[in-house]
C-alpha cells in the first residue's frame, strides 16, 4: 500500500504569538535546503499550500497555514561563518537573535537591528524586515543584509544583494516568506566598545510632549523608545516615559572585555531573589482587568517621574520582556493582539489622540503602549514612514472580540486617512482594502508579479497572505 | 480570502469548524442550521447533492457569508471517508467538531428476518460511522483536541421485537463511542453520545411506528444536541426526560420484556 505522505501525526495546532489564534497544519522541520525541496514536492503532489515559520513570534497569522503545510525552520540553526575582524556573519535562517548576539558580542560586535524579543529567527526577521528602537537611525534589518541565498518554489536557488538581483533582494526581505525560503543570510554587525548602553529615562506628561521628546531625543541617541500609558485619559492622554540610549564610546567603559561577556548581559534568574522568573506571569494575571491594570500603569508613571541616567546591558535594554518568560500568558485564555500603526510626523499626534480617546470611550483600553521613531526604507512591503509608531496591546476575551474588532476597523480608517501604514508581523485584522490603501495598487501589482515569477503555482501561502492578498 | 471564499479566521473572529455527516435532512439538516447560527463553518456531508446545495444556499444567505459548504458523499463508500475528511480539513484549516448523524431504519415485520435490510442498516448506521470516526479519532488524537458527537438512539438501549438489527446497530454504535471516549479523553478529546427519542423525521415516518410519544421536531432535537455539545456532555438523551424512561426500560427484567410488544 502507498504510504500516506501526510499522516495525522504531523498535524499540529500552531498558534500566533499572543495565543489568540490557533490553526492546524502538517508540520515539517527540515535541516537542509534539500529537505525543504522535498517538502515542496510533497505539497505540490498533494495540492497543499506551504507556509514558512520561524519562532512563531508574529502577533497575527503570518506563520499559520490552516489545513496546509508549515515548514518550521528552527532546526536550520547553524552559524556558517563568523569573522570577528570584519563583523560579517553568515548564518542559516533558523538562527535566532539570542544565538547571534551571544556569538558576536564577546568579540565586540552587536546586531545593528534587533526586535523586542531575542527569540525571533533571522529568517523571520528578514521576512518581516523587523526594526528596532533605532529604526530612525539604522533602518530595518534588511539594510544590514549584505547578501542572502534563497530557495524558490520553482526549485531555483538565487543569491541576492542590493546590487545583484536587487528586485528580489528588496522584495523577499519584507515579503512575509511568500516569495521563497532564505537558506543562508550574510549580515554586517556593528562594532561595540562596551556591553553597556548609557540610558536616559524621563517622563512626558502629554501626547504632544511625548512625540516632541522622541523627535528631539532621536537624533542625539542611538536608541529611543517611549512607553505610553494608554489608560490615562483627559489631560494625561499620551503621558508616559521616554528611554533614550547611547552606545559607549571607546574608553568610556573601563572594562569592556567584562561587560561584553554573555554572562554579564544576562539578568538574574529570580525576581526579588526569591520568585523564579518563569512564575511571574501568574502574579501578573490577576492584574489583567482594566481597573487594576490602570493602577499598574499609574504606578509605573509615578515611578517614572524621577528622571534617571544609568548604564544598562544591551540585552536588558532590548529584551526586557524576554526576562519575564511567557509574559503573554498573563493575558488569560483569550490571549492578546497588538495593533501597531505607523504615522507621518505631521499627522501622528492628532490621529493617535483620536485612537486613544476612542479606546477609552469604548471601554477597551490598551494595556501597553509603545512608541518609536521611524524613517522610510526602500523595501517593497515596507511599513515604515518618516514619523512615529504606536504599538498597542489589547487583551482578547470572548465577550470583547466583536467590539474590539469593530473598534480596530475604525482605527484603520483613522490611520489610513492620516497617511499611516501597518506592519504585517503585527495587526491581525487588517482587511484587503486597507492594505491596498496604504501599499497602493502599483506596489501590490509588483509584489504579485514577483510572486508569479518566483512561485508560479502559489505554493507559498499563509493565512496572512490569503486574508490580505488573496483577493487583491 | 481563500479560493473557496471562506471567511478568514482571526483572533477577533476565530472560526470554529464542524463536519456534519448525514446533513441533508432531519436532525442533521437542523444541526447544520444551528451550528452555522452559533458561528461555525460547517461541512454538510450527505448523499443527496441537491438537498445539500439548497440547505447551504439558505444557510449562507441567512448568515451573509459562507458558513456551510456541501460535500456529496455516500457513507457506504468507506474508502472515500478518510480522503474527504482530509480534504475538508485542508479547506477549513481546522476541525473542532465532528458529528456522525447518518442513520436509516428500514421497517421489518415482527416475524420477518431479512439479511439485506439488516445489512443496509448496518452499513449506514455503523460501518459508515467507523469509516469516518477512525480517521477523525486519529486526527483529534494527534491534535490533542476536538469533539466527536455520535447521534445514536434510545433504540440502542435494549433489543426489541420490532427492530432487531436497528437496535443492534445503535447499541454497537453507542458501545463504539464509549470505547472511543475511554481512549480519547486522556488526549483532550470529548466524545459525546446523543440518544434522541422520537424525532419527527423521515426515519420515524418510514419506521411506521404507531405508538409514539414525546415527539419533538428536528429543530428542538438540534437545540438539545447543541446544548450537549456546548457543555461537552458525555452522554445526553434528547429530550432529557428519556434519560429517566430509559433508566426504567433498561431495568425491565427479561421475563417481562419478552412479553412486551414494543
């Protein structure tokens, strides 16, 4: 008897980051390009679609493929080459940022762009073209890719750089994994003179002050990020705290060899010297109802009123949330979603004032707001603007789903009317017409044309792709 | 949007999915309507294509989007059941609920012994169920989640003079469901056995039963079944008063039961 190429043992529920959506898929974990080709063959023969998945850290359906095949690339996790002289590293797509920084920092380098978690894989980082708290200065991660090799669904392997196969370079990076699979990625690291950053923290009282402070701090710092208390209304609308950080210059850190060690970067395993960190999210759960979380935000704001200047390790500054393992579980059974909007500097304040006020009026406040400064980039499905972004976390409950959905649709109207954009690793409810509005017809056409070229049979499709681009 | 024009499943609109086998009429049809109304995307599986098409068109018109899709299939075509299951899961992207509702009752006289009739009832009521439930169980076991609902019958609780093979097919189905439950509970899967009493469907009419009582219409049956699904019951009599009556009937001693005419 012919063996079933898709046995149910492979069928697995996969989730988004935030645990608010799960979809069943046949899961494969190849360790080589040859094995990826095999999975493509199985999918073609059985008429299934394939989605690429890294660490599964997208907040939406980017790495989900209900009923289809999912290729989890986390087992392709070898660093292929590292040159501590030039800071050039070549790695497989399943290498995550943790492996990356821990490899390069002791030699005096740091990834030029990192996400807010170090568990994202390089393949995922390129697919979504992630940005960090330094987007205004360093652009997205794609700008630090010297070259990559990719396997296309056609079976062809292509090598791309900004000057060679440039059209594929600028579209596969940001292409949501819909054009091909990164097989190896070559990145330029940034030279460091210390394992520490000089961090300035100070409060801002209003939305106007908030955005003005980010805009003012950005040019003088290497990183700038704001925390926004999205539960404060009235005169306190948009209040929060700004963190700006600078690299230390040569000589400013008396012991760079020590501070650049991995052990020095890592935060303690226990909180208050007693509770294991893995248990912290249990303590957070009871606070996850609006009135109590409002108190938490207020306490945080009051604590932030004391400005500070201090030195902090890179890992602690960038990956704070990773030190509360499974923090997202604190949001309870319904999980969480994130709504992030990118707005031009001219329209951001008015549009966000509207969003924040609307969420408070609807009784659906965001529990966590994060602001950043951005600049545009050349990648095809770019989310960046010359302006700011505001990421808002929302708790999902059975009772709030429909109300929240209706509100986010109103948000989309406000943001697109203000010339804003969205990020395909974040928003989960974006409708095709909204994507069309911010990307523009020519970009969608170009993306589709490239897809016809690299993937003529539409082998690569994710739930995200079908939801947003399926009907465009 | 998928090529099938199915609504997207998102965190704020997670789509629950169900398969109802035996969906063209009676309890199955009512259950398709009910599940669609409760927000499920339903695969309506049955032999009679035109009835399914009409049902799905009506459901989708009421819901304003695709909530039911027709799949023509004969449950006695055992080999095609696992393939159709795979196809539906591929198209729907998940499966939360599986309902086996197909069932026939062919009237037999109290002194009639007809193997052809018995075999036909076995094929639809039991063998078709096994052909579907084995792969469904394998799938839910792998996913460590899911709910299986078998529409058995109060008729399976005792063997009676009027319907030996029908009684046996339902008794065997109930026993199979119990075994499945014992296998799958530890894997996070719920198996619900539904035992309807008299429901005003083609079966009841064709069975030519004269002494009927507590007769409910298919919509009421679907409401009772939905309640059992929602509360993840193990076994549910529909309507509930049958539980008490069947408790009594199950305990009628044989020396009396032999002399009864129903």
